[in-house]
């Protein structure tokens, strides 16, 4: 097996930091910031130019959609777009309401077992 050689600095030695080293670190950080700003500006332009398409109702009749799903279940390979169908609906959730805090009547007090009793 080859021997591993470990070189250690003396305990009190500190690497020498020169003004040239500091300037190099600062310039590197500035260059990185500029490239990140350029990337961000390209992303902003891309997302700003992308607009969502308006909803045009159902994309295909229900029967055509069902036939393509049946073909997929039978092992055939229908096009992916044929298996998709957009349907607009109002939603099945109730509107969100802020829950009211539960309040006990003032005559209820907690006992040492955690239960309530009336005074």
C-alpha cells in the first residue's frame, strides 16, 4: 500500500492575505452577481411573454375521451392528447370561512383531572 503523507502547518501560522487576493475575491463576487442578474432578467422576460390560454370550454366530447381511455386500457397506444379532457366546474369545496374560536360559557371551570364542572 502506498504511504499517505500529511502536511500540516504550524499551529500559529495564518495564510497570508494580500490586497490582490481580496480584490480577486471581490471581483469574483461582482461577476457572479452580474451573471445572476442577467439570468434573472432573462427569466423575467420569458415569464412575462408567456400568457395563459383562455379556457375554451370542453376540449373534446365525452364519448371521444371515453373511447381513447378504453383503448388505453385495452393495451393500445392512443396519443396522449386524446386521453386528456378539460372540463370547467365551479368546484366542490365550500367557501373558506375563518373558524370562530370555541368559547365555553363562563360558568364552566376546569378541574384538576382536565374535565369541566359548573360552579
